[in-house]
């Protein structure tokens, strides 16, 4: 999304899934982060309210420890507040910016505490199946969710598995390769193909 | 397609080890195709978070909003040529054409700016690095100028670092307090109806007063926090005076073992050794 250079709503018809509601939502987040960058704590509070179930949920999914997740979520939001003036809408949506930061922090934490927890490869190999299935269980049947689920469903099993282990599991591509007993090159390609498939299924525009 | 292009998915999924990651980042600076994919995959991955939504613990909201109070948002990133920098300023006025960004942003799709794409996916590290480099340059210049200036700059940098460490320590202290097994939260209402809380852990010997949007205590008046030990007069909590507004948080450390109550009063003299008015909020432990 490039708000600053994007044509107005009347100039060009919007294509794909980016219906007006999603655009409005996305613009609202930009407005909130812009106000936050000027020190408006109320705008930041609203940003928190609108995004925290996704940010916390993602961090929890990767870390699987409520204590660690609360701590990392707090760090992430403080960092978002600090960096708010440096968000650049020409480089992506607010949500992508925040999610990227959150995921990176969560993965960093996973790798720094790996030795303390049971997240070793033996444990992992036993839970690969659950890992992949779990993501699909008990998810609210909302439209957004349904869309993404369908997108994931359009991938091949191996693409989905590789992407899930890497993104939600927090494993490196080499670990994913070991878990799936596949050559590294294959895993690399599957992860990328998975993202391409999902991108096309969701009609994501950069 | 060369081998390195293939790592773009793993890069976005944070599935590269540190060496692979820096190798890919170097490649990214010179590869518009990968830059574009990184951005698209970033949006795609963000959508994945809809599948795992989970409400955070309710207390986290107050903790986050209290922590940011002590953190100053960084200024927009200055570049060599601010004229051409597509900064957050352009989103301040989203009206199309009103503030036409310079040509560089418009043909974004055709000619992405590769060097900057790294920051989109990894703002923290990249920015921190740039700041470090800038600080290093400044320091080097200062040393060249005079030792005195160098010392002053060093002190300044150190001070910034100390501030940052203090913030981190504070956030950690909050988490520790909230996570203490005997942590108790006492919710109270101020006379104007605002809700405030006292969070107390006797095992940590720490407590925190938390309030959001406190009423203005009045002209030249402040709020003060007191600890009331068993059988003696109230003891002022160090640095215990605070204003209305908020979120506010006031720490209390030590002496909780024999404290029977905590209280907040409105005072004229911020340094008064004992309360001169009735408490506006009090809690019996």
C-alpha cells in the first residue's frame, strides 16, 4: 500500500479483495500511528486495541509460553511507539510493519531460550503433525480467517507444512529441512512457493 | 534464478540463521525483484496472524500504556536529502495531489528503492545499526576536535544508554511485579470516578500505584503517595508527588512487610513530610 502516491478512491477502481472496508481499516491504522508518532498516547491505545489480539496471538503461537509472550508483546509495542515516526506507508501496511517486528522478536526469543525449554528437535519431530493441525483448530469462523484458511488450503501439503513450521513454529529453514527429512534447497523453495501461493490466493498487493 | 533469490521466503519467515540472513540482506540491497517480493510476502505473512488471534492478558494494556510514557518516540529518519525522502510527513496529508511526493515515490512499482527495503521488513535492527554508525561517526569527530568535547559526547551517549536501560529495567520490573505469585491488585475509585489501582507484592516488597486520566488535582496542587506502617504515622514514598492526567504510575519499594495501608492525598507542598488532607484513595493491605 502506497498511500502517499496512491490515486484517490475515485480515480482508479480498486481491484481484488481490497474492498473499501479493508482500505479504510488500513488508512485508519496509518492515521493512528502518525498521531502516535507525535506523542498522542490515546491514538496508540487505540492502535493497541485494534491490533493486540493479532500481535499477541502471533507471538504466543511462536513462543507458546504466556509469560514470555506477554513480555515480548510489551517490548514490541514499546518499540512500535519508539519507531512510530519511522513507519513509511510506501513500504507496506502498518499491520505488516508491526507483524514483521513482532515475529522477528518472537523468533529471536525462541532461539535465545531454546536451550532452556523443550523446544529441541526431538520434541519438534514428535509434534510436527500437531503443529500443522493445531493452527486450523478452534479458529473463529470469521471472514478474514476463512479467506486466509482458504489461501492456506490452496497450497500443496508440503508447502503448507514447510511454511507453517517456519512461520508459526519459529524454526530455521535448516531445522525445517531436518524435520521434514528433505534437502535444504527443496525446503527453501517450498517456503517461498507457499508464500507465493498464499499471496496470489489472497490477492495481496504490495 | 540464482540460489540466493530462493531464500526470500525464508527471509520473510525469519527462518534464516544469522549468517544466511546477513548474506541475503546484502543481496537485497542490489536486487529489486527480491525487494518487491519481500514487501509482498511481508503483507502476506501479516495475514497469517489472523489465524492465531488470541486476546492478550488484560493487565498488559495498562503495562504497555504506562511503559510508553517513559519512552520518547524517535524523530523521523533523516536522510542525506530530505527533499526526496518519502517520509511519514507525506502521510500527514493523504489528500492526493495536495502534497505531491517527489517523483521517486510515484513509480515505486517500476523502480523500487532497494537499499531501503530492508528497513521495511526489519526496522529495528537496521535503524539501530544506522544510529550506532552515526553515533560512532559523531564520536570520532569529537575525538578529533578536542578531548573535552569527546568526553562530553561520550557522557551524552552513555546517558542515553542509561535511559534506555532504565526503561527496559522498568518494563521488566512491572512484568515481575504483575507476575509475582502473591501480587494483589486493589482497584479503587477516585472522588471524580476515575479508576485507579494499587498493585502490591509483599514477597517482592514492591508496590505500584497506577492511574489513567487522573483529574487535575487543582492549581498548584499535587498528588502524593503514602505508605502507612503499622502503628505509626504515614511515611512519604520517595518521589511520591505526581500530577493529574496519565497514565501515571508511581513505584513504592521497601517497607511493605509491616505496611497496613497505602494512600494518596492531594497536597499543596510536594515535599510535605506528612499528609495534610484526607486521602482521595486508600487501600488496606
